[in-house]
C-alpha cells in the first residue's frame, strides 16, 4: 500500500505538469495557419460585401431592363406585323375587286393570314412578358427579386 504522502505529492504534481508549456505540433501550426487565413478571407469579404451587394442589385436591374426591352420590341414587332397584314389584306381586296374571275388574290390572303397569325403570337408573348409581376418587382425592388429567384431554385 502506498503511503498517503506519496499520493498527495502525485496529486499536487498534476497541476504543475498541466502548466508546463507543450510544444505545438505541426498539425496545431497548420490549424492555426488555416484559421488565420480564413479569418483574413472573412474580413476581406466583409469589407467588400456592400460593394458586391450593390453590384448584384445593379446587375439584376440591368437584366430585367433587358427583358423589358425585349418585351417592348416584341410588342412593336406585333404592331408592325399587323400593319403589314392589314396592307396585304387591302392589296388582296384590291386585286379581287379588279378581276372577280381571277383568283390571284388567294395567295395574298394566305400570306396576310400567316403574317397576322405570327403577329398575334408575338402580341400574346409580349403581353405575357409585360404583365409578369416579377419583372416589375425586380426593377423597383431587386433584393426581393433575388430572394424570389433563390427560393424558386431551392424549392424546385
């Protein structure tokens, strides 16, 4: 059996051993190095975050303005196709009135009908795009539009 004073001396030595400076291993040094680099990277990102956020909002607005420009040009194309279709129908009517026995007006009516159909499709596409609520939300509140896009990607 050990003497009580030996047990007491060994218990008193434990805090003294814990206070000794232990040399860091290479893993500890590598961990400290990696943490220092990560902290520096986070600080750089935190410093640049307002600029990055403003750039993202500006890019979102520009993309939505581009979509709105395509919408307006589609509506203008539809209007131009309706004008062309109207002129073709008028020309076909003039050909029909000049010679009732001749059927030369039929190809003109067919082309006018096709042009009118393409104009109607362009008009529908333009109005669907024009009345897209998220285009207008994105123009005036691009942060909400970005949140909507993220939620749409996450939930799909």
